[in-house]
C-alpha cells in the first residue's frame, strides 16, 4: 500500500472534525460506519491532551462518586482510560500522580489501576483464551415470556440500557457502572452470548482492549467471581434516577426484581494457578535500530523505544487485515490518528496502511515489548533489532491469575507503595 500522509495534528490547530475527515478518506472503508459515518468520540487523542488530562486529575471524592451515572456533572470517573490503554499515560505515571489524594480516594483509584494491570497480566498469560470461559460456561438464564429483549438484548423500550447504549455508540466511553449494566443485561438477563456483547462494546470503546474488556465481561457473567452480576432497577434508581422517571416501562419495569440466573457448569480451561507470566525483557535487548516500530499499545512520547533516541524516525502501520476483520468504529481510529498526527508534528513518523509484517519486512526496528499476543506474533516475524522493556506497574512473576484477589495476594510485595 502507498505511504499515507500524516494525519492532521492537534498541536497545529487541527480539530477532531479535521482528523475525522482524514480517517474517512484513508481508512473509512475499514470502519463500521463507512467513510460517510466517521466522527470523533468524546475523548481527544494525542499526548498534549493526555498530559492536560493528567495535570487536571483530581480524584478527591472518587471513592464515593466513581459509580455515579447521572447527572453527568457529578460523575467521579476520571476518563483517563483511553490514554492508559494506548500508552500515552503509563500506569506507573498515573499511580504516582494521585499520591497526594485523600487516602480513601487514592486507595480506591489505585485499586482500579491494579485491575487494569491484572488484566494485562492475565492476557499476557492466556492470550486469546481469554475469549473463552476460563472457569464457567454461559450463565443459565430464565428469560421470562414477553420480555422486551427477545430480539435486542438492549431494547429501545428500556430507557436505562437504550440511553447507555447510545452513549457507547456516540461517545465511545462509559463509566464502569454502566458497562456492567450493559454486560449483565446482554448476557445474564437476555441470555445472549457474552462474546458477541463484548465485541459490540469493544468496537466502540476508545479504551477498548481485549484484556480489560473481556475480563470485565467475564466478571459480569460470573467466570471471575463465581456468580453473575445482577443488574436490576435498584442500581438505576440509585445511580441515575432520571432514567427511571423518563422510561416508558416505569410502571411495568422488566428488571424490577433480581435476575433469575445461575452460573453454568464448569468447563475446561487453562491452568490459572501459580505459573510464570510473560513479562518481556528487564533491560534493553540489542541496539542500533534505524527506526522505531510504534504499536497501538504504546503510542506516547514516553514509549521506551521512542524516548531512547529523540531523533530516530518512527513508523506506525494501520493494520489493514486486522481492521478489516474487527470493523472498529471510526471514532477509535480518529483517536489513534490524532495521536499519530501529533507525534508526526514533532519527529519523523512514517504512516502506512497494510499488513504490518509486509509493510515492515526487512527493516531495522526498535520496539517496546507489549503484553499482547499480536505484538509477540508480529515480532516473531519482524525480529526487531532492539527491544525495550514494557513499563509495568507490577512486574509479573510466578503468580496465580485465577482471580484479582489471588493475583493481589501473590503480587503483594511488588505492588508500589
């Protein structure tokens, strides 16, 4: 494929609409919406936007408000997750940034950072097997006759799920509470396959990662906790009472009572007990590479391979075969394009579209190790000349990843203080 022009840069005044037009022109055929439907999400991409968000980060009150849904002005969630997911803000940087927060809020926020780290450890260990039930089958669900979700797990008649699904598809970001609502309604109440629901949220979420998104869905259906998360009217009335008051089903709410669902039978899965978790190199391996291979896992200016030499050119490939299969929402590609465009305004960055291993074959590459099977598969073919360590918050060891609590227990001494 031909070399693409660099995306417009936010640092030179480009607006999200400008970047959306670039995505529509060069990548629109790979998006879910098609070229005419590409639009930005609610969070801007780029290192300057990430740095501004970090500078403004204040988690005071987080412990009490993180699950608030409405009104929007009272939400306590930080919306840092898209920057964390794509490496613009490594977890250790965000961990340190909240050191001065009130103790209860600091502890709760750092617990969420540790959950993200645990998801990466688990995904590094089991890879694509995270897309299957690791401990339990799909919940056994008793779907009541006449339920409104016969054809759509997120029915338009239910104001709560319809509003949240619209926010997902328009903004590309949700608070954790409503992510659980959508997942539970889809799988626990409607009895639909959780994998299909996970795919539907993954293609829209600006922070979408197979590690964290799949783990969240599995926790909701009971694979991680041993019981499904029971979405009911009680949660909506507590977190977003406006949704109940404006609902056409307010007087005949189909989620009035706790859902009738049990986890399914145990199924075979990988051993999640104490075993080594892949962690990548501790120190830089090799050296002297001519170009930095950037990946969607690590697009920040603090990317170790990028930061090692400020003058070394970089290359980023929009993975055409992968994007054609995933059909991500255009807003996700707008976020990536904003980020790559800003980098290209500060140093030489080659932007390409095609199969990564074909586009980069035969090059002398430096790259940062990443805890995802895609990087390891491609690195096996490209054989980078120089590999940099991943910036772990908690460097993996020989630990259990059978549950978050087991992982925390076994990783206790490695958790930063």
